[in-house]
C-alpha cells in the first residue's frame, strides 16, 4: 500500500495499480529537468541535506562532490536497486512505478561527476521492477549519450552491498571486496564509481527540478525531507509509505489502525537494524539524526511492528539464521561466528538450548564485531545484541524451561 499526502511527493501521481509511469506521462506531470542544472546540482544536494537511502545514510551531495573532484579519467554510475533486504520493498515499488525518476537521477549523477557509463543494478527477483526499468531505458535510449546497461543482481542479502555490486558487475561474483581501495576510487572496470541507491537518485531528480528549499520544506525535526519506509506487522495494511522524516512509530501504527497496546516491540532499519521496546520508541521521531542518539538506525527504512502474540526470541532466531546463511563465506567471523550464533539462537528459540548457550551467544556478540571482511557480521550482531536487551527475560525463559511465555506453549521436543 502507498499512502499519499502533502509531504509525500516522491510517489505523487498515478497509483501502483496502474503500472509503471511512461515517459510522456512523467514529462507531462513533472516537466523536463532544466538543461543547466547538472552544474549546480551538487551544491543544491549539499544544501538540501539529502541522505543516502541504501542504509548507511551518507550525505548524497558530499558523495557526489568527492567523485566530481577526483583527478582525471571518466567515472561510472551504478544505480543500486538490488534490495536484497527481505523486509524492504521500497526500491522495487519505486522502480516499478516511477522508473523515469530513477533514470533522471542517474543521468544527472553521470553529468555531475563526468561519467560515461551508467549501470542499473536491479534484483533479479524483482520482476515487475526489472521490466519497468528495462522498458524505461529503451524509451530514452537516444538521449543517454553514454553507455547504459541493466545488470540483474543475484538473489542474496550481500549482493546489494556497494563493493559486492561492483565485484559482480566486474566478475560475476557478488561478494564484498576488502578496502582500500574504495569503489569510489576503483570500481567498475577499475574506474571511480558512484554507487547510489535508487531512492536517493529519484530524490535528486526532484531536487534538480524544485530546489533544495522544496526538499527542506518537509521534515519535522533535524533531518529534512521525506523518505520511503516499508511497514510490516500490521496485517493487511503492510506496505510502502512515504513519510515526512520525524514522523513517529505511533503515527505510522495509528494510520494502519494499530494501537500501542497491541505492540510489544519494534524493529527499525531491517535485518541490519535494532529492536526496541514499543513503549520506549512509540513517540520517538523517525529521524536519522535523533535515532542515532538512541543507538538506533534508520537503515533501509523498515518499520517492523511485533504484536503481543508473537515471540521475539523466535522472530530474532529467524533473522539471525537467515543472516548466517547469507554470509559471503569469506572470513571466519561470518563463516563460523554467525553460523554458531544462528544455530545457538535457533536452539534456544526452539526450546532445545541449554542455559549455558545464552552465555555463548552473549560472548559471540562481543567477539564478532569489527573482525569481518565486510560489515555483514556487524549488522547481524547489532540486531542480536538489541534482541538480548529487549527480549532478555524471554531468552532466559526459553533456555531454562523449554517453554515460550508469549505463546504459552511448550516448544522443546518431547
């Protein structure tokens, strides 16, 4: 479901049920990008405060400027729409309904940083989005004046990580690469590469038309603008919404008809995110700057509501087991650390874990961070650590009794 309103401007226009917006309709609704704007766009992006929407939240203008001020050689733009995060659907919805906004942003980025190639990197499982992007590229093939291609990203969580995306485009192997060098220095074809999430590019295309003041006119707290979020746990009202930054979890739940008394915890930021008790976060603004002060992360914009009747231990075990399976398998902390963490957490969730395994889990969450070849183990451990804080008593109950106090059931095998 996509909601609309005065602050929800990225997804204004025809609803998703009508399919991808065609180029002529896109131009009729928004008009062309001003021809002179590429030279002025980087300062405008910096002034807007637009943050990247791939998960890290790095300022978009600063990222573009670093590429634009490099010394010598043509660059590459990689528009990242892999979206391997299972709980997120925002990028595929955006590409399926507004492909030309993504194309506008990628073309502007290429002009701004002097790139002679654009790679659209789209998750192969997102078939509707892939078809929309492919058709949009063909509609505008004559205007690109540079090499443009669409690459299907393989299914997998790590495939969307920036260096993994570059590695796959170069060699067909979607594993993260060690740094240095960064992809901004040596990426696709060994050339400087701007890897930018498709939502970030779409916002850049609107800022190019309407300016930084337009973007900054939305936002309730420190961070300005709007953002796409994926809301889960509401039942039939799950889906993608565009919210004004600073909107609270309670605001989102109320719009879906969910009362605070029905929710025990919230996971924010997706599988790389953090759990928080519902009572502690209900009125907290969904603002990246404010969330950081609370040791939370906006991440990829997932807002997952865990109802009172669902076991937080079981929900966490499913996520950690998935993250262990999705390891790139190229370093010990992922290959052995996450696997052990996932297996132990699953045993506790199933009522088959011994009390000493909780000590093992806590020890591993201290030992794994910062030791991996990429940030994959760090993200999984961040979520696990927050789960121990929020569901600690239930973890102990599972391990000591073999029962789940949330469901009231005995879960250990007879």
